[in-house]
C-alpha cells in the first residue's frame, strides 16, 4: 500500500521553492494519506483478508469512523464529500454482501442533517461504534437462539465459514449438548479450513468433507446450519457458492435448513426489484493461470455466491428472533427502517437531481 504513495523528497530551508508538479505530488500524497486506512481496509476486503459478511460490515464501519476522525477540512460540504468518496471506495469492494452497503448506510445516515463539522464527525464515529457493538451483540444473540434448535446428540452440517452459523454450533456445545459436525472444504478458497480450526479449538467432533460429498453424508445429518451474505425480500438467501446445492440436498432428504443471519444482511432494495449481484472472482482462484493459458477453449467460471430459494429454507435465525424466510419483508421494514416510503423518498431525491 505504501509503495503506491509518491515518496516525498527531503527539503531544506534553502530549497523551499516548490515546483508545481511537486506540489501536485504533495497534494496527492496528502489525499492518499487521508484515504489510507479506507483503501487498506478496501484492499483487505477485496483480497478476502477480511471476509465473511459480518466482519466485512464491521471493518467498513471502523474505516469510516477512522476516516471521519482523521480528515482535516475547513467546511462541512468538503467533509461530506470526503466521507462519501470513502463510502464509495468501501462499497465497491465486494458486491454481494449486503451487510456492507447496509453498514455504510447506517454509519452515513444523518450526515446531511449535521450543522457543523464536529457534529458530523461525532455522528459518524458514534454511529460506527454503535453499529460494531450491535453487530457483535447480534452474533451472540443469534448463537443463543440458534443453539436452541440443536438437540443433544445432533449431527450438524455447515458450509463455508460463517461466524453467525458457527456461533450457534459452538453455543450448543458450550451448553453441554453432545454434537458432531460435518464441515465442507469450500472450493476454491477453502474457508472450510477456518471452520474446522474453529470447531477443533472448541473441542467439537468434526468431519471434514469435500463439497461434492454432501449428498453421500446427508442421511447422517440432523440439521444444516449456514450463514448469509444477503437475504432478499422473498426470503431467498445468497451465500457462498454451493449453499443452494447443500440446501437442495437437505430438502430432498427432509433435513431442516437453518440460516443464521443478522438483520443487516437483509437487502432493502430487493423490495423494488433490485437483484443481488453475484460476485464472480478471478478464474485463477480455481485453476492456475499456466494451466488455463494452455487450454484456449476452456473458460474458468468462478461465481463466489449462489441463491437458495426460500422453499429450501426452514428458518432464518436473526438477533430479532427466528422467522420463516417468507417474513423477510418484516425485518427490512421493522429492523432496517426501509419501508416503501423510504424508496419513494429516494425516487423523489433522484428525480430532483435529474431535473
Ligand atoms: C463468506 C460466506 C459466509 C457469509 C456469512 O463468504 O459466504 O457464509 O458471509 O458469514 P466469503 P458471517 O468467504 O467469500 O466472504 O456469518 O461470518 O457474516
């Protein structure tokens, strides 16, 4: 990251006349320093060093808070502009996890009502802190609610690495239930390795299987628990690629599927027909470039997420309680505060801008 910042040459009292291009360099340097934490966070989210929808959302909130505290501007309009450009950099990192734009929306809301820079700054910092705090609480609350759906002696299957889903499993174990887990490998990025380490550290008996072995073991499983990157208004769940195959297999075998998802993973804009964008990542994550380059007729496709329809999901456990997927609209309206009226407001603002 630092290498992309132009190096400042040392100056002495005798060479204080600064040429124009150096001035440009300095101002670019100052600009990039201001955005440093935001761009670093954005890079980490893009490269998946920070991954998982909840962690991504908290990292974005933290970056905005840090940015608000660091930027030095002399008027409110510039403060708002700076914050908006930081928000855009963060939101552009990964398109599927709705937790990211939702967290940014929560942290940025109220910015237009602030009357001074200090008020705007304090507002961003306190909303970010509140968001991060309530996000962690939500994960704990979901663990409590979700663990009640796990019975003593159950075998649970999970896919990918979801802190919300694993929270339920680890809480069930912590409260003394004898459980066993099947965890998938999760091609191509192997998030399953993170999962089995967490389960192993918790002392939970775990079976590690390749993704394609789910149907072979589904009759040994009592319950499937997975996380979500987004929940749409019709109760469909967007999560790591392979989730829909697991859920379909479970439905065929009459094994219940529980999704652990904080309310900020519900996607308000799906009310107006907006679709969740499925991130497609580089083919090199699946097949080494040297190999694909030697196969000119082969295209590697690498969608990172898929959509599981509501009918394959029995329950979505949120911090506000467990709901059937068909009740997703209630969460969007009651907990995210996005009713139809909110969209009318947006349309009014947009059409005013267009006039
Ligand atoms: C992670 C993934 C997780 C959800 C929920 O995908 O699909 O199941 O994000 O996770 P990736 P959490 O590894 O590509 O980010 O419950 O931790 O928010």
